[in-house]
């Protein structure tokens, strides 16, 4: 009898040890699941700001690089987006004949005035060369002269940015990486837009 009892004891301890390890694993798993569910916004990244006027915000899995093609300013001088290297950029693709573009432009001017030199709002017109003067005048009026004028009369920037239509607004971080984009008009002076850009500036 003593022999049988002693042979069962190691098996009992092994069983208890296995049960304790299993229980510890279950507790650890429950803790991880609870922590994740209690802070869902931590897992959403910038998509947590896809609310209100930013509800159509998109984050592309493999976004195209920032366009590098040559642009012209109001005087016809050549430049490109690399002139803004190291800045957070809010790139807006627009045209004078695009009604939603015209409608949202005052809010982009307000966005630039709100953030000052903390970021750059850069509209790029895809109007024709013949409409340059009208586009320059209209941008000044719509943005209260808050935004620089750039043009790509070839409209190639639309293909570079993989823009399906207009307006399209693309947000780039200080490293020139696309962080998010929004197709269609929006109120870029809204609290949701302000919160989104504050997050990008903070490196979220």
C-alpha cells in the first residue's frame, strides 16, 4: 500500500502543476483581452478621428509616395513639394470648376490660420494655364490670402497621388509619408479636423 501511495503522489503534483499553469495562462489571456477592449482607441490609430466631417477619412495600406513632379507658383516659377521638406503637409487637389473644392477652400484657409507655422496647407490647382489668373484670384479670395498658390496644368499630380476625383486632401508627416486622406469636400476647420492634425503633429 505504501508503494502505491508514493507512486500516485508525483502524478497528483504534476496534475496540480499543470492545472495551475493552465489557470495562469487563462488569467493572462483575459487580462490582455480586457486591456485591449478597455482602450479601443489605442488600436485605431488615426482612424479614431474618422468622425463628423472626417468620417470619410481613409488610411491606405500602401499609399503612393508624395508627388515629386514640377509645379508652378502664381508667377509661373517652378517648384515642387520637396520645398516643404520636414513639414507636416495638408495637400489639397482642387480646381476652380470643382464646386466642392471651392466650397471647402475657406475652411482650409482657416485651418492654416489656426495652426500657423506648425504645418503647411498646400492647395494644388489642376486648372489650365489659361485659367491661371482666375485660379490665383479665386484662391486668394476663398482662403483670405492664407494659402500659397501652386498649379499642375498637366493634372499629372492626380495620377501621382492616386486621386480618384476632386477634391482630395492628403496628409503627410514630417518624413513625407502619407498618413491619411479624405476624398470629397469637408470642413477642415471643424473640431474633428483640428484633432486629427494635432495627432499627426504629435506623431501618432
